[in-house]
């Protein structure tokens, strides 16, 4: 096994995840098999209980692992399926070591950071690197040629020190030809003449070297291409040849990064250092290049409005954004993604005690202005996505959006909470349930059409939701006729998608709702859990929602079917797509 480790400089948020994902994409284009591990130094066992405002999206893996959003980048760029063990956290490592100590596995020895914690980290890496890489549904997979390891945080963080020490030891354990350290650093551009500054990179590399780790490649993140003089200066002070100081400057979209690295011969540098024989040279990256370049060429624009609860922090919806982008490329449209905070769709009323208090200098006048602007964006878009979320804030705004889309035949896709919102709205409007609600929002509501799942632990939050891949059986409409989802999923009647939820449609309300025309065309294997809801196409061009999270399996060259459907409908191409499907 060959190991490539990527660490970060003195500033966080530089895009280590995109860099390592792009590196992996390049190696795959050389015919090599690649797997990936993310090290997160926080004490949390996983990302599942973290606030989306603080940490961004919780990426859900096929086996139900709740992980850092960078694992989503790995899966999308590499086309692989990772497991919860591919995300190593301090919490997981210490929990394992303490469990071993309690069992007496250490035979009475004093348990210490070195060697017990550092050994556990090394053993974990070696074990996970050997897990066969699954690249397609139903494929057996094979052990990878290369394992990519990203160390989260920045060099010098106290939380990262134990992992860097473990990797220092690990390089000698596996041998120089099997270990390659890379470093991502900021090269800021300052002053009126745009001088590129190298001190952050110098200090970061110096810190790594003091820990016994010597990077072989330095990725320089900058707003502009790296100048020759800057490259030579970094080479001189950081003990790497100029050819191994690579410019990772800002590009039109992130899918250009693998191309940028290929142009600088990163694959050649890696193959030479790790003594690897690549089956394909030069890298076969044509399809990826076409995808990256096509994004910048589309002249027709499709406006999609995202009705969110965390819209001020867009990383909370990272996989949704990517899925929309993948779908927009598939329909050959430039995506204009507009953000609406769900609570802004609720008409401000200072006499309504259920509305939140004014804060941060806000006035009722500014709230009224936000309300007006939000509705203008909703009415002016071509399609709407209502994604997942937790808690009561903004839910009535999401329901208002669902109502508007249903009444005005505007394409609508609901995901998770967006699915539950669609059901609540329909029950209120057509099923004599004017107070229909979710018990998440009102535990004692009169018409509980969405309820807490009975098997879920109400007291323990971490890892207790319905998580990971589950099969959904796609059915015909009651009375006959194929659903939109059936066609979007390639005429499949069984699909596997990933879930992350605690609440579900109340089984006792399904019959009443369905009798009024909202068809539950997707159900779990028991037939008790509702997974997909649709209105028939004679009533609405695209009014579709799913309980699962299809965005987690969207890929650049293979968009998620529900998102593809939304973009097809929003761009006026859905009828043609379904006609081709029916005649195929």
C-alpha cells in the first residue's frame, strides 16, 4: 500500500479536501485504484451532533456513518463508496483505546499517548486502507493502490499533534517508498503591486519539520498563479525542488483543479517517488475535462430557489449544491442558485407571539423588506428545492413555499424535511386536517401527520437516527400509470438511497392523504414507511419529494435522479425526457 498524507498550513479553510480529492481523481485517471481517509482531530466521536452553522453539512455514508463534509468531496471526485471507519476522530481513537484498557488488553501496562494512542492510529490507518474500494452498485471492489490521508485542522494545533506524531512513526513503519507527505499552504497577495508572500508557507513547513515530517510536495493556494520567483523562494526555504512547488490558484470552478495539477505533472512526481507503475499514461481525463469546461460554456440560465434554515452558512447544504450543479450540467444549463431563508417567507407580525424577537439591530421594517425580497425570488425562479433540517424555526415558511409551488405549478423538490413539509401542506389543504403538523414542531398537535419513529432513542442523539442506505420500492400510481421517479431512476422498481432522519409520515394518515391525490409511489420494503411522494403530471409538472437524501450519491458525471428531474422540469425538458424513457 502506498500512502499520501496531506496536511494544512497556518490558515484553515484553504481547500485541503478539494486538493486531495483532485489529486485522487488524477491518479484514477492514470488507471490506479484510490481510497481515502479523513482525520478530524476533534473529540466528538463523529460529526452527527455538530451544529450546521459551526461545522457545515453532516455527510452521511452508505453504512450510516455521520462524517465530515470532506468525505463527500472524496466520494464525488473519486467515484468510491467510503465507510464510517474512513473518518478517524480523536473521540473514536480514545474510545477504542479506553475500551481495550477496560477489557485488560494491555496486560496491566500504564496506558499512554505514546505508544498506545499513536499505535491505535497507525493500526486504524492500515486496517482501513485495506478495505476493498467499491466503485459501483453491486461491485465487489478491490484493495486500493494508493490511500490518501487528509489531516484536518492546521499545523501547530494541539489537537492534531498526536496524529502528526503517529504519522511520523508511520513513515518509518511503511518505508520511504510507500509514504509521501504533501502540504497545502496559503500564499497571500498583498500590496498595490500584488506581492506574493511566502512567510506563511515557510513557517508551516518549519513547524512540520520540527515534528519530524518533511513534505515532498507543497500546494500553494493563492488568488493568482504562482510566480517563478515565489516558487523558487519557497523551494529554497522549504527544501523541495521547484518542480514540487505547485500553484493551486483560483479557477472558474473546482472541477478544473485536477486538470491544473496534471498540467504541473503531479502524477509524474507521485509515480516517481512512490515507485508506482501507472496502467494509463498520459492520464485519461478527457470526460472529466469536458465536464469541467462545459460548466463555463452554457448560455441558458435556470434559476433554482433553495428554501433553507441555514442559508447564511451555505456549507450546511454542500451536497445539495453539488447535486444541483451536477444536474444543471446534465441539462446543459447555467445554474443560478438563489438563497431564501425560510423564516423570511412568513409575513412579519409584531403581534404574533410565535414569531422570533428582533435581533442584531433588526427592525420590523427591515424584516418586512426581507419578506418582500424573499417572495420576489421565490416567484421569479424556475424551480424550488426545500432541503432537510431540524427544529421548528422556518418550517411554516417552507410550508408556504410548498403551497405556492403546488398552486402555481412551479417545479418543486422536497428532501427529508422538505418531504414532510409537502405532506403536512397537502393534509392541511385537502384532507380536512387544517392543523396538520409534525410532532417535532408540536408534540401535541391535533393532526400528527409526521411522527417520531418508534424505534429511535429519544434521549441519546449521536448515531441514533435512521441512518445510511435503505432500499425504496417504487410503485405505480394507484389506478395505474408510472411515476416520474420510475422514469428518472431508469425504470427501476427498487433503488438504494441514504437516510438521515428521526421522523416519518404517520402510517395511520397515509390512506387519507393518498385518497386525495398525493401519491406515495416509494415505500420501504415493509410498505409501512413512505419514501417518495408525487402529484400526477396531469396536475403538476414536477411536485416530487423524498424522505431520503439523494444528494449524497450524486456524482459529477452521474447526477442524482430527483435533482436531475427538478432541473429537467425547471428548464422545460422533462416531457421530452419521459417520452424517450417510455419509448426506450
